[in-house]
C-alpha cells in the first residue's frame, strides 16, 4: 500500500514519523475519514470544511498542503486502486525537539500530515445493513469538546471494548441521562414519522453524514427533530439507527438487551440509507 507523509507518496513500510511528534506524545492532532465509492470520494467538501474548523479550534497551523488535499486524496485512491473503502487523514501539530505542554512556535515547527487508504470491497452492500447492529449504553466519559475531531480516541476505544465484552456491536454514550452519540457515529431514533437526533453542540461530533442525511430527510418531506433523547425513549421508539462516513446509515435493532420496534431494521432507516447512498454517489468527486 502506498501512503502519504508530508508531501511524499511512499510504501507504508518506509513511512516514518518522529518520536517527538505531538500527535504521538499528546494526541495533539485532528483527523478525517472519507469514504470511497466507485473510486470516488463521498462528501469531500464536508470533510475538508470540518477539518479546517478542527484546526482552527485548536489554534493549529494550517499545513501548506491544505489546498491540495483533494488532489492528494484522489492520487492515493488512484495509486492504491481503491473502488470501495476509506481514506484516513491525520494532521498533528508536528514534532518540536522536546516534549513540552505548551504549543511549539509555528515558525519552527510544521504540522505533520499523513494519509492512508483502507480497501473495503462491499462497503456499501454490507450484509449488516440487512440485520442491523446491537448496542449497549455506557457513561460518556470523554472530554467536553467532542465537536473537534481529535485523535484522542481512548475512551471511544474503551466503549467499543465494553460493547464487545457484552457481545454487541457498539456503545451509545450517555451523559446527564441523555444519549450523546455512538463511539464513532451519530445516534438517531424514529417515532412515527419523526426522525429524532441530538442537537449540535460541543457534546457531539458534527457528523458530515448526519448533515447530509438530515438534508435528504427534509427534502423527502420527513419530519426531523433535533433534540436529545434518553435510552428509555430509544428502547420504546419504532426504529433506531446510526450514521457515519464508513457505516452510512446503519439500523440499530437492540439497545441494552431490549428490542427496538420489531427488533429488525425499520423502513425509515432503510429508505434513508438508500437515499444517502444514491444521492452521495451522484455528487461524489
Ligand atoms: N461521532 C463520533 C464520535 C465519530 O467519531 C464519528 C465519526 O468518526 C461520527 C460521529 C460520525 O461523523 P461522520 O458522519 O462525519 O463520519
């Protein structure tokens, strides 16, 4: 596999990063994951915009290659022959000569930029979309700026491990009695004809897939309510689902051992998945 590191395309086993890199030492970095369908990038503009916001929120200098990221993504897709899969992009504050809590002077320390692809044939036709996933609830113990897409992902990893130990697929995180989001996705329920998902704020990541799905839902005349909901409300809902760049729209059929609705994927999630995939493919770059 060919990867990209600081301006160079090279084989993955030749790619190196300094041990002083603040991404490594301090999780001082941000990232994006963009999916690839038919060899094209899904909603690249949305990911690029959120990336820039993440950099700005952390006062991280913009790397020189920022305007070229679309070309770099496309080149990596081409070099690795990706038809379906993902591209991971990470930018860290760089590698000053020493470990120091204070940010280094941008004049002497430039950001580190890394990209790699993950080949996932069949991503859009995942059989899991036909059966749905099961989740448990866990306390949300992340930091308070979840709107910034940083690489400090230890707690979401622990959430995934708690889900695995419970024999399910993922965890929905709960704070003050209300669901924030999944470990790596946004959470939704459906009641009657209304789609309910948590309002934006610092408590959740502003999903690029979320924004697109809500837009498509409005266009299809579906009702949308942006507000928080509890696990009890979700268990009593007609449907539940998640969204993310790599899962698209994925039904949730069980929460903390209780079946949601019929315990099988519902029509609203299925329709939104279809619309999302169709419409996103049309405008993929
Ligand atoms: N919420 C969290 C915590 C995430 O990590 C992610 C994606 O990685 C999402 C939501 C979904 O965001 P997107 O639709 O932009 O992939």
